[in-house]
C-alpha cells in the first residue's frame, strides 16, 4: 500500500482543483487508508461516497480525474453514485463487442419472446435506429457511452417529435437487452430518463402542429365510416366525433364533464381545461354542440352527451408521455382513409392535422350564421385570437354586417 502523503502538498491541491473543475459543488476526493475516495454532498445535505480504485499518490491522479468525470456524467444521466461508479469502471471493456450479433439476438427476442412485436413493427420502429447504432458502434470513431450514442442516432428528427421519442425508446430497449442478455458491459446501460435526449418541441414547432385547414362535414363522416369497426377503432371514432361536434382541442378530450342547468335541469357539456399562454390563461367553459350535416342534408345524431352520461364512451389511450394530439396523429397516420384525405387536402394546397376537426367546428358555426364573438367564447379563446386564427370569422362577420345594413336601407326605402 502506498505511503501516506501530507494533504497540503501541491499535487493534492492541484488534484482536488481538477476534480472541482470537472464536476460541481459538493464533489470532493479524500484519502482513505492510502486509497482515494469520492464524496458527494447532495442538495439536501446528505452525503454519499464511493471508493476509487487508485492509490493516494500523485502518479494516479490523472486516471482518477478521468474516472471522476465519467462518474459525474453517469450521475447526471440519473444513475446513483454507486451505479455510476460501476458503469465508469467498465468504460474500457477488455474484449470488443460484436454489436451485429447483439442486434440479431435482440431481433429474435422482440419477434419471438416476451412481449413480441409484429415484423412490420420491427421494420418500422426498431430496425432503422438499431442498424444506425450498430453502424456507429462499429466505426472508427464509435461513441464511447450510451448518451452520446442516443444523441447521434436520433438527432435527425426534430426535438420532442413522436418519431424521435420512439427511436430513443427502441434504442434504449436494444441497449438494455445487450447488458442484461448479451454480456455487454454495464457501461452501456441506457440512461433512466430519456427526456433530455428526446427534448421538447419548440414553440414554433408546436404551433405548426396546430396549423391546418378545416375539413368539410362529409370528409369527416367519410373518415369515420372507414375506421376499423373493432373496439379500438370505435374508441378513436368517438374521440374524433367529440372533437368535431364540440370544437375541442385534442387535449380537451381529457377535460370533459357534464353539468346541469340550475333552472332548466338540462345537462350540458363543460370543459375544465385552461390553456396557458403568454397573455394569461383561458377560462373553463360551456361547450355547444354543432352536429355535422352530410352531403345528403341529414344532420348527425351521435347522442354523445347521453352516451357519456351512461358511461358508454371509452376514450382511446391519450397519455403515456405523449400529447393527445401526437397520439391521435399516430393512430390516424396508420389509417388508409386518413392518408387519402391528406392527399386530397394537399392537392388543394391544404393541410390535414388533428386540429382540423376543431377548425371545422369554427367554419361550421360561421356557415350557420353564428357571430365571431359567440364562436370565440364557445371555442375558448379571445375574439382577437379567433379572428386571427380563422380568417373566415372576420370575413363572414363583415359580409353579414353589410348585408344587414343594406337590407335595412332597402326596407326603409320601400316603406
């Protein structure tokens, strides 16, 4: 064992300074029985420590600082100090890893064991990112840790996007399989929290996901008629019916309730969602159904309120870390009828998005003579936002106002 060294020697001060600059406040190294020990003080004051495999001598400070850097990085990814030290210890595996072989084992496991996936799901969600990972890991400049690998494999897709999230989740499954089933060093265990890699949508991207054009009532009816007739398909169909008839934002499907008028005792829809923005937040509001009318002139009678009261409407899964709009988009993108509708809209220089059902409600209301102020209140935003978001609102209001004025002049002139 190395001979003890005084703590006031210059190399000790330099060593500790290097550790401080490589980590953050609360990280400290000390001598313990001739060896090095790393101590970390958490924000709540609790102290944890772990032994480092180095003697307390000047000659091993370089390796020790590199090890502390690795531990610090793993802790930042969500690992405990102890598990981070274990991961850091495996950063230089003795034998090369046959990642192509690990990939093949993972493919077999996903298709034939445990919670299996369909071959088309493997092809769409797993194969692209696993193949990219194997190519990177087999290259001359291979990533040295799972965090860098994740970032390099998913950076082609926009931050916060559903595709980027799926790719990150698929790659994390691949790495966990490698560590737990294929003998890959624990160093390659994926971060516990993928959010920092997936990121969040920018305000501009989130706004773009809402920018679309309204459908006609018949287009919505045609889409509904083409959805699967199984239980899952009907849950999604009811979600679309609610958005179309009540003018809902996708997230508002999770904030629906029924109230009763105190004077008439009639039940009515109520939305508890409050949208927050730079200008404040909107209020909870009463909802006013606008039944769709098809090309045959018949109004829809879906009896949504009565079915909701009788617990006969079961909404589709709209959570799991994704926004309801993303969940709806994912489902619709798998439907041939939706793909055809998008192509039809695109041919007319229009864009079909999940918000298009809400936009259709606005257009339907103005086509039926409802003023812009009433429509804005029913949809849960200000008149200024309504007229800016829906050009037909201000145009329709202007046309109606001049028609009323000219009608009044004609009546007066004839009297």
